[in-house]
C-alpha cells in the first residue's frame, strides 16, 4: 500500500477468545490497519466491499465470497481501496487445529456467511448464551469444512507494481499496454512482464482479467446494473462481459448475485 492510503488505529488486543469472538469493523476508502499480529487465529471476511489482506510473502484481494484464514501469530494488515464492511473472527488457538498453518483463502458458503452475520448481531446477555454457543459451534464446524482456493486476487507489496495495480483497479478500462506502462514506470516491457510474473505468479494480462472480475463483483454488489458495469470495466458490450464472467465464475452475473444474496 502506498502513502496515499490512510492508516487507522490498530484494533486493540483483548482477552483470548473462548473459543470465538466476532468483531464488526468498517474501513473507509483508501484506509488500512497497519501490520500487527494476535495470539490467536483470525478469519477476515468482507460482508460488503472488497478487502486487501497482506501477510508475510503474500497479499490477496478478497470479495464477499471469500475469506482469509490467518493462523496464530501471523503478521498481517487489512485495507480497502474503496471501503468495506467486514467481520473479524478471532478464534482460540486450540479451537480449529485442523486448519492450515499458513495464511489461506477460503471460499465462504452461504451458510457460513449467514452464521457470521448472526453471530455478529448477538448480544452478550446470559439469556443468549446457549444459542450463542450453538452458533459458535456451527461456525467452527463450517470453518473445518471450508474449501481452500488457490488465491483471491494477488496484490503486490508496493513500489512500481503497487502503483500499477492501484491505477488499474481504479480504472479497469485503462487501455494502456505493457509497453505504455513500462514507459510510465521507467522499465522495459520485458522487465515489467518478468517482474510482474515473478511477484504475482501470473501475467499482467491474466491479472487484469481476474481484477475485472473482482471489480465486477464489487460494482454489481454495489447496485450497478450489468450494462453500466460492463462499460465501466472496458468491455465492448454487455454480452462480452456476461460471457467473460460466466467463463470465470461458471454462472452469469445475475445468477451470481442471486446466490450471493
């Protein structure tokens, strides 16, 4: 993240969750929580908007269909380019021993999403203790069953590639080629392509295609219709956008939004 982003106060430490605590948090546009770590595990999940989660050696952009699992003590920072509402699940170290020992992106099923929202809405009164315990147990069961996926959208640690990705995320219809961007960033197109693939694990072209998918999810979730979304993303027509979306996601934008709702 660059200096154009605003740091927020890092969430204070609290007594270890027993076995799970849900924190409701908001991020204004271009803001982030600086790097920190916890003595417990954490799952970061956006209920709306898109989050950037940076860990040691990897950074991801996740939509409301995904969450990032952070094992005990994993240094991380969380930010959002356009703002997001999210839920942090703080989980006691021994509660989910079967989950990976490294940061991992999981797919969030509809049931898990509903349980997270319900847990966040519960009060701490004794009359809700039994119900709260059952909801917690179901969340932990769902986490054990969650499907790991290769990644969300890889995101560079900063520098020239960070500026490039932020600019493209801000304007996904930007038509500039790798040669144009090489001149902008002071490197040859070949050097740019090599550095991009080395750090991100995929080509600039593939990253732009995946980035447009994430922007589509963000824009459609924010209420834009398919035609406006297609044009803002730089597609020549709504049908071209629908085809690209269906190819990547296995369903149309309308079907995706119906399932996400």
